């Protein structure tokens, strides 16, 4: 039988999100055992394992503080400013040990869940990417852990922790963030209406009108272009971890519609935060 604390979290967060946050943090921590080579480089990144783990520990702490209602300045909301803030924060934090960082990642994920349990359910909080509900912030936390957890697993030759159910739980954040991370240099002059379908799961719509991008929980009835993608592929592409051309070659993306040539442009309209 669920404890009162567990029930409070379930009432505030989408079903399964609290457990996914806790379990993902623990699975990431399990990668960081005493003999882990923390200097091993992360493929496709300027960071090594120690730096990526330190960033995760710091980010989990930041999101726990935000959920608790504490004001934390961290960039100006743009992906570029977040990247700069990440580098400054890492430079000021010298812990790179596997066991201390593993413990911090788990503890700060738990601190976020406690903050949600103790907060008002409909209270809006100010995050590095703008105002969000606690539930969307939780989706943000899960998305962030999955992205960097994938990096750590890949660098260490271990299975990653992304699956279809967890991808679905990232979507509240993804749909909230997309208009906020639009690359206006790439959307200028473009008018397009996309329907996005995750295989066996959520469908939504994205409308581009010059520099303005809007996201709707329901796909349009007459989209210019429909993109159907395998869920894990969708998240990895959205986070800049997978190349769309490789995914298409493997049959993980299907496109059709009145203007199917718009499909390859879609990933480039956004900058991964």
C-alpha cells in the first residue's frame, strides 16, 4: 500500500514520473562504481565521464532547489546561455569522484521528489528554461538525466536507460520547451505545419510561422508533413544524440504528406538545451 508521501507525489506528478526519476538516478549511479575511469571521454562531447557526472549532480541539485521554491539564476533561458552557465558551474565544482557523484545524483533526485511532495500542486516555478509547473519540471529533470545518462552509458560501454515509457514521460517538457529553444535563424521565412507521431504513443502538432513556433497537444487535421518515429530515436534526436539520416536509413523514421521534403528540416529548427 502506498505511503502518504508516495500518494502526494502521484497526485502531483503524471503516473510513473516519480518512479522514473528515482529509478533513472539509481541506474546512472550504478554506472559510477569505484573503479570507473572518470577521465574517459564522452563520445561527441567535450566532457569526460567525471565532468558529465558532476554536471548531473549539479543539475539535479538545481532542479531540486527550484522545485522547493528557491530562486536560482542560471543563464537567460537560451540554450547558449545554459551551456555557458554549465561550464562556469563545472569550473567552480571540483568533485570528480565516482562514488560521491553517484550519491549526489541519487540524493538530489530524491530531494526534488520531496520538494514536490511538500509544495502546492499547481504552483508555477521559474526554471532555467522559463516558468513551468512542478510536473513539467519533473519531466525536464527526467529528460536531462536520460540524455546525460545515455552519454555515460555509451562512454562506459553499458546499456542505456532510455525506453518507450520514459520517453513518453519526457514529452510534457519537450512540448513546453520546443518554442523556447527555436533557432530563429532557421525558421525565418518558413511556414509549415507538422504532425509528429511516436510509434504506439503520443501524437502532437508543430506549426512554424516565420520566427514563431507553436506546439499543440493535438496534431493538425491537414499537416504539410507527418513524421512518425520510434520513441527512443525521437528523444535521442531531440537531444542531439542521434543523426536523423542514420535513423532514417535504419527505418526508425517515416515521413509523408503534401510536403514531405519539409521533414529533414524539422530537427534543425531547434537547439537542444
